């Protein structure tokens, strides 16, 4: 068979995608379970999401939630960390504990035939962690080492400082998940135990499961091994108020750095904001895909960087817009000027071709979000965390396709306030300061934690 390669292929029909149907069930202890029966592979994947992330860290103990997750699986119900790890390995199961700003997550993937024993081990970690002093001290030292190493990572520093500046000191999202060296040093084992006791509760959690175990059999196993998961929970009131910023550049001086990490952005609305899809389209055109305006400008046209992106990042209670890239120090001013130009220029309008390409790209990629068990669990978890509508997956493509050009242009004008744009630069101050003096921003120097240096 031969093909005429001078002719661009055209689609023969509209693609149809039916997202998975998720069933919500409640266990005897009140835990909400979101279940999808999927029988293509002999696998089960699950994620327990506990509302216990770093946003709950006390002011002088930043890093508490993260350290709790590190210590959690260092032994449980008479098994030490090595014995737990060996058992999971022998079963061919993957168990992991992780922490972000909002949640502590316990995840498990295993063969269906080994699910009962794997979940029994999972429940031991959840319900009966050892919280041994030696294990705690070892993990604490490792975390402090990780924090010290992060001070040499410009990309991490830029993100950490950016969060601190746009949210302000009173917002619980403004601090790094791993904490600071001095705050982690102040954490003791009783703090870990108290965090566990205060937040690990079925009323403060939900479980997402995908796999080929029938519903009735699954419920029997879940109720059997989670019967002891009955802790009470009292919801805490937190502050998510952000400090309003005026147009300003914040520099963290990293002497000898030949490159500059650039972050530009500001605080925006929560994930379930009604203009989410319009903002998604706007961002795709501006900097959310390889062919976006910012990337084509900085990478293709000017050669300032290997890549530049923009995004709307969401937490449960807030969100932010950010443009991120890294450029040679001598190009800092020129690259920043081009970023500001593109942010301003997109408010004058977009083309029909840009909108159609963005719609096509996003809708055609959407089914890929449900290819693996991990992706399904992750997407369902996000839907629940952000309190999205029940029909969110079913209506996603239709809502994308019905976003109009006028709506995207309106989102471009209202989502970003130029007068409140914050710029964070991590690089050699002596190499970059004279290149940004003419951009119309006040310039302030900050320390490694984002605090202003007087």
C-alpha cells in the first residue's frame, strides 16, 4: 500500500470517549469509597487521601505533615521498615506514602491475587504505625539533609520564594511542604503522633479504588481490615487570605549563577471556579503547550531558553497563575520583557486558529488521562478533592468545545491583573540587576525564605 505524503490526513469521524463510571460506597466506619470495576488487567490500584497536608503545619513546625508521612511506614504492627518493604516486594506490590499541601496519601498497587495480604499490610501502616524514636530520628536527619540540598537547587528556590511572596505569611499555602531546617529541627516524636491522631480519621479521608475485584468481595475486605479505622476528627479553621501585591520584582541573590530562574504570576481563584474552562483555553494559547505564544517567542524566535511554560496551579482552597522558565543571566531582562509582552498582548485578542488548535489538543489528550490505573485513581481523587460536579468527566469534552472565542478573550483580560504581577528572579544579582531596571517594576531583594532584606 502506498500513501501520498504530500496530502495531510484528515479525521474520518469524531472521536467518542466514554469516561469510567465511578460508584460511591460507604464503609461501616463511614469512610467514603469511590470504586471502579475494571477487568482488563489482574490489578488493583487504590489511594487513600487524608486531609492532613502541610497546610495544617503549625507556625513553628513547618514540615510536620511531610515528616509524619516519612515516619508512618517505618514500621507497623510488629513489623519493622525492612520487613514491611520485603513483604510488599515478595507480593509484587507497590506501596507509597506521600504528602502535598493538602493531603497525606497512602497508595497501593498490586496483583489481584495478592490483594488481601497487600491490603492487610496497608491497613497495618494506616492503623498501627510503630512511631519508633530511632526511626523518627533517622527520618528527621534525612529530611534536614534534603532541605539543605534543596538550597542549591535554583528551580526549587524560585518556586518556594514565589509561593511565599504571592500568598504572604498568613496564608497556609505559602510555606514549602518539606519545611525549613529550623522548623523541622523543632519537631519531636510527640508532634508526629499528635498529627496522626488529630487527622487520620475516616471522616477526614476518602478512598479511591480501581481494579477487577467484584464490589461485594471488595467491601468485605475493606470492612474487615479497616474496622479499627474509627478516630474522631475536629475540623480546624485555617487562614487562606493572601497579601495583595503591587507590581514588583523580587530577587534572590545566588552569586556565581550563570542562569536566572524566572517566575511571573499572581494568586487566582479556586479550581471549581465557573470560568475554569475559559482559563484553560487562555492558558493553553499563552503558555500551556509547546506551540504556545510564550514558548514560541522565548525558545523558537529568540533562543533564550529550552522551554517556557505557563499554568494555573490549584490547591483545595486557592490557586495561582505562573509563568516559569530559566535563561542565561545576560538574557534575563530581554526574556522577562518578552514574557510581560505576551501576557499583555494576549488581552488584545486571539485567533480562531489558536482556539481551534487548543481545543483539538486538549480534547484529544483527554482520554489519555484514563489509560492507566494510576491515572484513573489520580483523576478521580482530584475530582473529589476540588469538589467538582458529578458529571465533570462526562461533560468535560463538550464544555471545552463550547468555549467561545469571546469567553477566552474575556478570561485573558480578567484572570491576570498586570498591576499585581509578581516577578521572582533567582540568580546572580550583580549580573541581572542592571538588565531589569527599565521594566517599570520596583525591585526588592529577598532571602532564601522569601523574606524581604532591609
